[in-house]
């Protein structure tokens, strides 16, 4: 298995599965969150490991307020790490562009990754037109690691 | 594939993912399945938490 994160150190809320495709948890502010993974295969029709590519997301469903305390963050991290531990998955996400705060969200996720990654995962980030932030998280031991890494362009001056 | 082709491929993926994300964030998982045909992963049940 890929994940080498020590999940026991995370202080997370209990969560439950709903309708096969969602996890729900309630944070200390009374905000109910929905966490989901979509199939990324359709984006990579020419890639042999496409069925291992998933797209991660979450949203508050009882409020419009994205308030993150440490335990809310660690619950989301736990769910993501637990999912990554199940198979040789590559998990991607794009920052929500609601309210034009995708840059803020990108910085938040970067902080989370630096804080909770113990060095066994890599994250590849791309930004398009200074607006659309897409990131991919993959274990360095993932058998598709090299091929996935090589799918990224070498971003030189011509692309800036 | 050239670097420029890789870049363009990823650009298209990023914009498509952003659009999918926008739809899910607006209507939630169940409606996104029905209204936009978005396919979601079947999740396993959460594991029982181990006692510390």
C-alpha cells in the first residue's frame, strides 16, 4: 500500500458514508461537510493507468461558510490519506473558483501538504491563466510515478 | 508528445476539471450525477477508529 502517513496522529471527526459516493462529517461549528472522489479516467483516455486517477473534492452542505479549524482540516486529510492507502491511486484536485478565492485555497492546500506529508508523497502543481489551479498527489512508490511525472510539461519561459 | 502539446493537454484537463468542480460545488453529489452525468467513485465504509 502507498500511504505511509501516520493516520493515528490525526485528530479527526467521525465520518460516515452516504449513498456509496460521499463521506459526511460534522465539524465543531455545526457545519456538515461532503467529501467525494470522481473518476478521472475520462480526462486521460490515452493513459494506461487512467483508472487509477481520481479527482478529490469537498464542500460544506449545511452552510456556505468554509471555516477550517485544525480538526476539520485533519478530517479531510485523513479521508484523503485513507483513500490513497487503498490502492495505487493518483488523486487530483482543482481549487474551487467560487468567490475568486482559488489562490487562497491553493495556498491553504499547499500548507496542509507541507504539514502532513512525511516525504512519501509528491505533489505536482500547475496554474493556468493565473486562475485555474490543478494539483496531483501521488506516492513516490506508486508504480505509475515516473510515467505520470513525465506527462507534465517542462514549464519554461515560453509558457509563462 | 512535445512540451507544448503536454501543456495544452493539461490546460484542457484543468479547465474541464474546474467546470466539473463548479457543477458539483453548486448542486452536490447526487444532483451532479443526475444532471451532469458526473461519475463518482464508490467509497468503502469508514474503518472503525483504533483506540489510542
